[in-house]
C-alpha cells in the first residue's frame, strides 16, 4: 500500500478511536475556546497515576516513567545531558529548576548521570498538588519541590529546564520572563513543537485511556516568533531535534540559551 494511503487510513482509524491513541487535532479557535473542550492536568486521578508510577521508579522496579508509562530499560536524552554538561563547564555547581517536571520524571530518568555530579540540586516547580505530593513522598538530598520560580531562584540557580511544558501553557512567556528577572544564566528548552509558519498553531491533544483519560489545549510555536522573543535576553548556544512525530506537521526541538 502506498505510504500516503496507509497514513490517511491510519489517521482516520485514530480519529475513530481517540481513546486508544495519542492524537492531535488542529483547532481553529483561541486557547480559551479550546480549553473549554478539554480537561486539565490538575485532575486528581492523573496525579495518583503519576505518583504510583514514580514510586516504582524510585524503588528500582522500573528504569524511568514518562506520563505514567513505565520503562524497564534506561534511555538517556543525550542532547539534554550535553546541555547540562555545558552548564557544568561554566558553573561551579549544577543547581537547576525543572519547570513542570511532574514528580521527577527527567530527574529519575537521568539520575545515574546526575549522581556523578559533585554538587547538584534539582528543584521541580509544579502545580500545588504535585509539589505537595513531591515534598511528602519524593524529596531526596538532591531532589526538591517548590511552588514558584522566584523563591527557588533566590538560592542561586545555574539553569532552568522547560521540557515538554511550554506548549501546554496558555501564556508561557511570563515564566521565561521570571527566569530573566532572576538572572538565571542558562535556559534549556526540550521536547517542544515548532512550525515554520509565521504564527502559532492551536491544537487539542487527546491522551489514550491506557495512559490516563484527558485532552489538553496544545500550542505549536512559530519557531521564528519564539526565537525572536528569547533573543531579546538570551543568546542561542545550540539547538537539536527530538525524535517525536505527531499528527500535525511540526518539529519537536530542544535549545540551549545563555543569558546576555
């Protein structure tokens, strides 16, 4: 079967079975209009599934988790590790804010590498219910949970990580502005979708029930506009592709930025 026909049929099948597949649909309306059709990440049932999966990772029963899905074999995000190593070359310590880091997904996925860093503190800034859960169940010597960027930044931060989070925020740039005001030297963007279009593309993402039942507003950034915003305060050190494909034409990318 020609690939174009197969892809069209498979997309049609996914549309008819949205509860079984990760699926993105273009949305013509505003963020607020899309949000009315969606459920939020703050649902209590989502936190419970994330907590249960993270406990298994913390206890060594799984290598890491992503969106409550457990993985038995370690898989490192090498471009992210390289970015962290670059920060380490220019900083005395590795003190990093992981904005939207759930209960430690990225931290636990890379803890073999992170545990080799002599002085390292990983601060997760999340929704209140996640921070409460994290403080109670997952705080370690190197892993901490806090409610906002500003309070953590006062302790001295080397980098802030936005991994697969900015496109799920109605207005992400105020959080980047917070990093600028706090004079955080490095900003790492990871697993974020971009388009060549001159404006952002609005979508709705459907999460299959086998992960947890939800659907979110999801923005695909105009890469040119996104970079122009950051170039006001940061210099782009490098960028890299993420091996992620979705139903809407775009590229998932990561970037390392240094404060001017």
